[in-house]
């Protein structure tokens, strides 16, 4: 493969971030851009000298793609990945992979059948600080995990509709659930409480603005993942893994290790967003799925945890078992 | 009343802290000291020139007390408070007030009948930083609350036995539950996960060493209170009350206010332990129950929350409604 | 004046920052751009639809300017300000105002004769956090001042030549000297030690890479201003004003107040660079010099302090009296 | 030597700290206590079952001592060390070793002639965090050093009299000068500014309450050591050693290392005060002077630096060369 020919489905904010990153990686051509908003597709196409589409089926028919970035809202996933898989195109999907578990499992099935390279955009897995945390936690007894995404309300409309985005837990805090899974292991049960407390006046909003989710890990550890989108300022975001003599706090900016008499803070040197594309491109070029740190099957498990949390919140905190996808997902 | 004559039931660590504080307050006489461990009773009696007892019934018969400090393990509460109430002696009880709700309600009944001054040692309520937090939070929409007691294992035997102490949630983190109630309001439902992860080798220990408790407040706010006693170092302790534009983090040492573009940290100037005795003595002298920041009835409500958390943990996270004690407790 | 017509002499990095800011201020037209590097002049001219020059004399002849931004290295100041003053054009000069005191005094003379509005780019004076520090320090006994500019080596060639830039003290740490003067008052004597310790291998560099300057203020306070340009990381930058019960630490990002039992950190809300241009434009429009927080005369005093520090360093720490410019500069 | 028999000259605050430490070290007997205040001598003698003296000459005559701790104000040093040396008694002296260089050199002469074990109480040299700083700085290019002792006024009378204590620089900040010397090397020149700004109303006080001292190291590095005793709160204390890619900040509580993208804070595990006595006792027992981290000769060099700073301050900042004591002091 001389160069990797990449198409985009969805040309919004996160897609543009990926385009910028890909344009800095050698051996990548950005050739096709699809968006239901024609203006956005054309703008990207113009910028990168590619073709614009409003229908991804047409794009798959007309273009010879090696890989596709699918960067669309959770509810918008229909057959994008399935067509890509059937066409033998490698797939990079933004998190969360879908709005429902049924849709995600349908897509997973197609991907597995096709054997295409697949990667999901849980970029926290690609920080060097995350590697370091994983390394230093190895062999330690993890007692509990505290996770946080405490911030403000994203600006996009669909995010505020529970039926479109799934709300903060499913759409945003999914990063924290996934990182907790990556550092500690599978989550098997959840119990959640959510509420709408401060954002009553935001037009059309029907998602909660605060939430706490207790989690039970398969290895016996427990934890809580808390989130809010009501803040007018920044606050804690990250995963704090707690062992008797080492606490690792992984955040966007770096990792902090707390030990008896010693505290160390290390800023990430590697940009997680950039590096996940570097790795994906390498995997596509070398047809080596094992380079990928979060494949589609693994991302479906993270989705399953957050959907279980939604269900628990709807049932007023009743614990919900996370479906065991190991048989299908491994 | 020329001076307040105080007796002690229980002469262990926390009792000695109260003795030291009381000895610095004008108009207080420490006259009687009772402990099942005769040595401890005698040591205190010698130090303060009072009488030693091993049986509190005898102490109540022989001494003319104005007030009694009851500083005993949760399971050890039998008729100490009841006898005090019947004798018309003002009561200062250390938290938690009992090991079971039935016992606490029986004691509450006796206290209410007698009308004696009563106070419970939730000293977080007496910090000036707590006042400031309450003041600045007034009128704000509280979205959520995060509470923490993350530390090591206390040295006393009974603490490690669930049937004696109730474990960390009931015995220690009760401070955090109480402070959350004081700052935010009544808690009506809880869901808890606990586990024993690291302290398997501690002899006779049968309490969990990690726990997370989701809480639902009567006013609609939610939160999580997390604790662990497995750490070999210090970590977070306190209550973080979160509103859209003000976060108040109250801890042992002070209070931190986080606002957009502004952070303020204030160390407590007033020692909560000292001041709760100053206030109690004043209340006894002036027969003014309204000075007390946590009466017995209020403390029973905090106990009820933590016992509900225990029950939920036993039922694998099943949410448990906190009994409504307002009728009795008001 | 319908709109303020602005020209630039010097179109490098800091000039572009000012252009960006001015383009966001209503009632400003960027009309002329002069740089000895024709490419830079043309690039700016193209961007803002103005005219490009390589000779500022020509620019003054051909353009009808209301104001000129002079953003050139210290040694490059010849007659730019003088011509502007003679033409009645308001002057915004970047710090430091010149490489020698003689040149600065010659320019000051011309400005005073002309009466044109004049402002120097000591943007620390325009932060809201600086206002707050000034306000809270009012009436306090300032004992001492610690100032810092601890960072890395700027990328421009002339900065590394002592005869061009004056070195870090004169070119960069001048901000800190000026802020100390603004917060505390005039500096009357200095004693400096400098050395070249780590940057031996930087081609053509003949400026020291570490320095400490003891300062005596007219009001009796003392202090030290320390700087280094040898770091491969960020470190302290700012002015710390120390009184018995209040320490104010003003930095780029905000101000921190330290009091007994209380610490407060406030991020600047107002961008100093932007606001200094807002104020300058307003002063030009209203012909009101009193709005300006650092006029040319005041900036000359700051230059005099840093040049005295250079002289002291050259004389191995011998204290040097700062020339009294109050008669001329007031 | 079965056990080390220790006498004390001076039984004030710091002496009591040393007594407490020595009483916890095996193989040490506290046998004699001398103080011009008889009450203090008797109190110590009673506590440790030793003999009390008000005249140290008498003590040396009557007691068979292996070592003596000399803990007296700077101006009070007369012949205490000389008599000890002549009697063959090992010497532990508190810093600073004298009020004048002449007296210190006279004592040094006597100590050198006698060959007794000698140690000076610069306990910063004994922290494990100091070891770590020294280790990590090895081989680095030290550019500059910032030192601080910023705090309140000590409670003892003699401290406030320049003729008795030498003031803060000589008496207190001497720790910082010594630590800078220990970490970086000899100081050869100083220039100081001091002032009395806030403590005018303290009765009899004639020492400055603020001061900054520029220092030139023999190896070419420079720095500033700043102090104040006017604060009503705590502030910075310690030595910050600055290299291009590693900054080590050593303080009372620990050491902080700052590197590009990485910060590490380590609390001292070893109590410097305790450990300096452990080492001194071991040196006495094994007659091994090489264990001592600050011998008398080295401490005289630190004294010489601070006295040079005093002289410079008196001469309004005129730089003062530190006398070269290497010939005498080695």
C-alpha cells in the first residue's frame, strides 16, 4: 500500500481534529468527506482536495478507500460500519460506537465477519501517562476506583437529547468508564443515580446534569464514576485507581502518583488523539490488528456498561448486571 | 449552677481528648470517670482528682453530675444514656450513637421524655469553615455532593468487627454522612457497594476496607460517599458540595471554595472538638438546647443513613430507603 | 475622528499580536506596515489591506496616521518615535523603549515637546489582577519584593547579543522591574550579579543566562529580581510583594494572595495585551493621556533601572544609583 | 567506651530538643547540665538524673565527659569549646558557631590542636531529601540558587540585638547559606541589602526585618538568599538549586524536583535533628571524624559568609569578599 486513502463520515468538530492529525502523518491521503450537512463536507473536501458527499453509500461506491473515520452522533449509526466492513475498508469509529447495544452488536458481527482493521477513539488509552499508570499498578491490589467527568455543557444540539446521545454517561463519561476498564478490568454490575438539577432552562434538554454510578469490577474491586455537565468552570476529570500504597490519578493532562511520603506528577508527552491515529494508520498499513488498543468489540463492552448505568438510573438505582459479551466480544 | 460537674463513661482516646478540652474551659469540673477497663478509669480519676468507676450505674448513684460524656464503642450502648436522662443529667454522646437503630430510638425516647440537654460529637458541624460553607452555599442550587474518608485502619480491636462497630461507614464515615446532611439536607435513599480487598491478613477483621455509597437527598440532589481504611498514607477526607458556580470542599483542615477564575482556601481557626464542648457546656449552664448543632435526634438520622448503606451493601447494592424519622426526630 | 488609522513599524511576533488585538477593536483601521524585512511588511499589508514599507520615513510622509505601533528591537530605535512625534502621530512603543538611556531621553524630549499621546507596552499594568493587588496592598507596609522571570531562551537572533537587546534584564525582565515599580514605587539603587553558565554553545550568544538584581526602593523597601533564560521548562515568573500580613504574587496568569490562614488565587479575566490597546485607542480618540498606565517617561525610568543593573553586573556587583529622572520624566 | 557521657552548656529550647533526641539513642548518658539560668540547669538535671552547673569551667573540672553539646547564643561563646578541646571532650556546637570571625578562628585553632571530634548543628545536611538532592544534582550545571527564610520573629530577647545574635542572616538564615554551600560549593563574594520595615515597635529590637543577599559561588554560579522575620504567617523556607533541566527545592519538610514535564515531591523520612546526633554519637564512639557532615572548620566558613553579608549591608550593598579560610579550615 503506497499510501493510506482515508474517507470521513461526519465532518464535525472531532472529525476535523482527526483530519488535522492525519494530515501530519506521512503516507496518508484524505480523499473523501461525507456529511449530512453538505457545507461541512464541501469545506473539508476543498481544504484537503478530496471529494464531498452527503450520502455515505455513494462514497463507498465511488471511492477506493483503505480506511474510513466514522465521527457521527451515537443515534446516527445505521449501516456506515457495516458497509465499510463489507467493502473491506478499515474502520476508525468515534466513541460511543452506537446508541443501543443491539445496533452495536449488529455492527460488531459485520466487522468480525469481514476481518477489517477496526479501532475506536478511546484516546485516553494512548497517553504515555496511561501506559505508566498501567505499568506501575501491575501486581498491586486495586481496592477501589474513583472516576470523574465534571464540566460544562457541550454546544451541540443532539448531545442534550437522551434518545440521540444517551446523555453524559453514555456519550462523554464513556471515556472514564473505558479508562477504568482498561486500567482495572471488566465491570460486571452498576448502580446509578442521576438528576436534572441546574439546567432546567436549557431549551429541549432532556438529559440529567448530575450522575453517580457505582461499579463492581469482575476482579472484586468497586468504585464510583461521577459526572456533571452543569458547571460554569473546570473541575476534576480522570480516573483515580486506589491501592494501599499507590494511587494513580490519570487525567487529560497527565498522571499523578501518590505514595507514602512521595508524590509525582508527570505531564503526558504523547498526544492521545494524535497517537491513536498514528497507530491506526500503522495497523492498516501492516494489517496488524494487535497494535490497536481498543477494538470495536472492547468498545461495545464499554457501551454496555454505560447503557446498564442508564437503565439503573431509570430504575431508581436498582443494580443492573452488565451483559457478558466475552463470548461474542473477547 | 456554679460549675458544671462532668462525668465520663468510657475513658479511651476520644474521651481523653474531651477531658483535655474540658479542662481548658472555665466553670467545668471533671469529677467521675467510668470505664470497663479499671486502669483507664483510675488514670483519668487520678489526673483530674475525681472518682473512678467500672460500673456506670454506680457512678450515677453516687455522683451528683450535671453532665456526662459517653464515649464508648457503638455496640456498647445499653442504658448509659437512659440512666443519665432519667437522672436529669445532660448528655454528650460520641458518634455514632449506637450500633442499631432500635437501640438509638429507645435512647432517643428516653432523652425526649426527660428533656435533658443532649449533644452528639459530630464536630465537623462546629468548624468555622463549615459555617462559611453553609453561608456561601445558601440559595445555591446544589447539584451533587462527593464525600470521602480515605485513610488507614484505626488501632482499636472493636473497630474491626462489623457486629461491634458497624464498620467504617457506620463508625467513621458517619462524620461525612452527617456533614453532608448538615450542608445539604436529609438523605432519603442509599445504594452501597463494599468489599474487603487488601486487609485480609488483619487478624479477626470482618469489616470491608473499601466502600462507595450513592445517596439521594430529599431536595433532589444526589451524591456519592466513598471510603477506604486500607491506605498506608493519607488521602482525601471531607465533603465537596457542587453547584454550577461554586464548589465548597470542607475538610478537617479548612474549606476550599472553587469558583470560575477564583479559588480560595481558608484554614479553620476554630477547633471543632474544642468548640463543641464549649457550646455544650454553655447549653448546660443556660439550659438552652438550641445552641447545640447536632442533637440526639439528628444524630439518629445520620445513623439511620449509614445503617441503610450497610443493608444495601449486604443486598449487593439494592437501594434502601432511609426510615423517615422526622415524626420522631424533628 | 471617525476611526483611528494605525501604522506599524516592525512587523514581527509582538507586532502581529497587536495587529490581531487591534483588528478586534471597533473604530481602528490598520493602514500601513513597515519592516526592514520587506516580506513581513507585505504579508501584514496584504492581510489587512494596507500599504507596505521598508522605510518608516517614507511611511510617515505618505500616510495619514493617527497612531503608530513601534515594535522593534531595543537597539533599532533611531528616529521612529521622533518623526512620529513631529508628525503629531500618537505613539505606542513596545518595551524596552531603547538600548541606551541617551536615546530614550532624546525621544522623551521630542514626545514631550509634541504632546502626542504616548504609551509603552508594559501590559502587566493592565491585568485586572494587578489592579486588585494594588488595591489590597494600599496602606500596607511593604517590606520586600521578590521578582522572577525564569524561563527559556527566546528564538530571535538580536536577543542573544548584549549590544542589541541589553540581555534578559533589559529586554525581558524589564516587565518585572516595571511591575515592581508600579506596585511599590521608584527604585533608586541596584546591585547585580550575572553569569553565563549553561548556554555556552548557543552560537553568537554574548548575554548572561542567569542574574540576580538587588533593588532599593525610594520608600525604603528592598528586594531582589532574579532571572534566567537557560531553562528547558517553565518556572516562576512574576512579582511577589511581601507585607507582614499579606503577600501578593502577581503573575501572567493571575494573582495569589497569601494571608494568615487564608490563600486566594484569582485568574486574570482581562487580557493585558488586549486591554492596553483598548485603552490606547480610547486615549487617542479622546486625546486623554491620563488613561495610559505607562507613558514614555515612566518607561524610561524602568529602562534606567535595568541599565543600572547592567552596569552593576559589569562592575562585579558594585551598587549603582539609578539616575533621578523625576525632573525630566515625572 | 561503654556509653557516651554527655554534658550540656546551655539548656534552652534547642538544647532540650537535643536532650530528647539523645535520650532516645542507645549508649548515651546525659550527665551534666550547665546554664547561666540555674533553674533551667536544675530542671534538666532533675529530669535526666544528672548534675546541674551554672559555670561550665566547674563542669569540665568535676565531670568526666565524653562529649559536650554547646547550645548558647552567638555572642556567648567565650572559652567553652576551648576548654572542651583542651580536656579532650568531643564537641557538638549549635549554629552559628560565634558572633565574630576572630572568636570562631580562635576556637577552631584549639579544636584543630586537640583533634577532638567536632560537629556543628546544621541539621539540613542530615535530611535524606538533602542527600537525594545532592545525588541528583551531581554532574549538572548549576546556574543559580535562590534561598529563603521567610517567617516570624523568634521569641528570645538576644535574637533581637544585632550585637548578640548578628540578626536573622547570621543566626537563622545561616542554615540556608550553609545548605547552599553544601549543595553548590563555597561562596566567595556577597552583596546585601537589609532594612527595618515593619517591626519598629518591638522593644529593644535593632536587627533588620528584611534582607536580600546576592552570592557569588567559587564555581561561577550566582544566587540570592532572601529573608524576613516580619511575617505573621509561614512562607517559603529552603534552598532552590537551578539547573537547565532540573530544579531541586530542599525545605524543612522535604525536597521537590522539577523537570520538564515532571514534578516530584518527597517528604523527608529522616529527622535531621535526630540523625545529626545519631551520627555525632557514632563518630564519638568510633573516633571517626569523617562521619560528620559539618565540622567546625566548615561551619566557620558559613559564618564568614553571613558576616560578610552583614558588612555589605552596613556598607549599603558594597560587595564584600568572603575571607578565604581554606588554608586554615580545609
